[in-house]
C-alpha cells in the first residue's frame, strides 16, 4: 500500500516540478485542467500529512511502529516543510483570482527536498 502511495507521490512531484515553472516562466493562464490538478495535488498532499503521522520508519536499523514515536519523529523532521507547502497550496487555490499567487506557486519547490 505504501509503495503505491509513494508512486503517486512521485507522479505529483514530477508534475508539480515541471508544470509550475513552465506556467510561471511563460505566464500561461491556468485552464480548468490545471485548476483541477491544483485541487487534486492539494488534496493529495493534505492526505499525505495524515499518512505521514501513521507511517513507521527505521531508526538505527529497527522498525519504529509506535505512533507516539512516529509523530515525534515526523514533527521534528518533515512536518513543518510539508505543512507550510500544503498551506501555501491551499492559499494559492483560495487566491486564484488574485495575480499575487504566482509567488506562492514557487514555494511548491519546498517539496523537492522530499525527493532528495
């Protein structure tokens, strides 16, 4: 299950990391397809926040499945980046009718750190 979720995550990352710069570089107006993708991406990354709080990890070669330890680890590592990115995605969607959202779209690149 997690592998499938990770594959979908990679697909969203690749699309985000290619579509957003293309739209920003050429000043392309977003159409319905792009807006639907933005909604789907924001929903997916929101779900990813919840999933991350319930996904075990390895620490010192040992699988950690204790939810309290998982939460503590996630909060001290990726949570802030993930939360801010998701928050900015939703702000961008809410402010779609305002031209000032182009700068917010650039902040999606914070997710690139997850790939590395």
